[in-house]
C-alpha cells in the first residue's frame, strides 16, 4: 500500500505539534506497594516514546491509567489539554476516544468475523456508518497484511495474525495516541517479527503518537524518539535511543540493558 494512501489515524489537520500527554506527581499504590511514585513525564504529539525497565517498575500501570482501567491515588493526568484525572465521567469518555490500546492478549470477539471485530467500535462508539467503517477496516487490514482474512473468525488465525487484527481494531478508532503493552509477549518467537514490522510501518507512515512498553530492544531502537528507563515507579533516565542504548548514564540502566541485550 503506498505511503501516501495509508490511513492517517493520528492526523489532525492544522493542529500544531506540542505536548499531548502529561503526568504530574502521579502515584499509584496496590495495598502497601507503591507502583508509581510521584511520577512526572510528558509526551509530545506525534512522538514515539518507549518505556523500558524491569518487571514491576510501573510501565504497564501507566498505560492502564491512560486507558482509565485504573485511577491514580494522587496526581493529575492530562491528554490533549483536557484533564483525565480527576474529571467527570463524560469528560473521561470523550478523552478515551482519543486513545487506543493493544494489549498482550488479543481480546478479539470469537463470535465475530475479523471485519466485524474492527468495525464494531467505530459504529457503536463513534457513530460511523457501517459502509464507512467497513471501508476503513478493509484499508487497515491491507495495512497489516490481512486483506484476505476479513471473513475469518479469530480462532482460524495464528496468534500473530490475531495481534495484527487487534492493531487494526485500535487504529480503526482514529486515536491520537496508540498504547502498546508488550504486544509480542504472548506470541511464539517466529511470529514476533511480523507484528513488529507492522508497527514499524505504522510508526513511519503515520503521525500517530505511540507510547510503548516492550522488552524488544531492537524494536525500541528502531521506532523511538525517546526512551524512558523505569525503576521502582520512577523515570531514572531518559534520552534518545542512541544515548540510552549506547551511553547510558545510570548504573541501573547499564545493569538492565546488559541483562536484556
């Protein structure tokens, strides 16, 4: 599919680039365990930011807060100039339309075709017509390399194909922000490359903002504008992929990278 005809899920014509996501002094606890500790960071529109660090350092919790699957115990979260927490239920629903997420598990509806899995939310949530949603779904299936699978059921697809459908489903909502939570961790090793290639294409051909949690360091190098190293619920180091992977300043970052590279 030529780049100039790709769907532009993050495109907002005429909108200037600038800060899109901000977390200020965000704290999240589970019982006595503080997962995020007065966290501050921001993401600019159109940028691709990757969160790395050991398991339990708070990375996935950030994505779940942005998806409103969790609420912070302290602090504020702002998306596109609108406060997500605290906010009214109506405001939360409006902000949520700007955010798409691809999970570790595919979470497809087994009783629906691939095409229906992609069109259902745009029709029911955004009020898009079936024809428009179907046209967009077919474009996205072409983008993820599954144009011939639109009438299949999820159980007829491999894990890698199901994850590519999940990516297309997230993009069908035309989000400004795409959250990626270890999207290859549930896949067999031979299926990982295909999914990562699709995400690379999306990163290169659209202006969608991406916030990614991954242990695939090669992928993080390829697509990131900025890499954030997390430890114990805080960002301990941030910088370009070149800086973080080649010349990390913090001993904890060097220790982590030596274990995963």
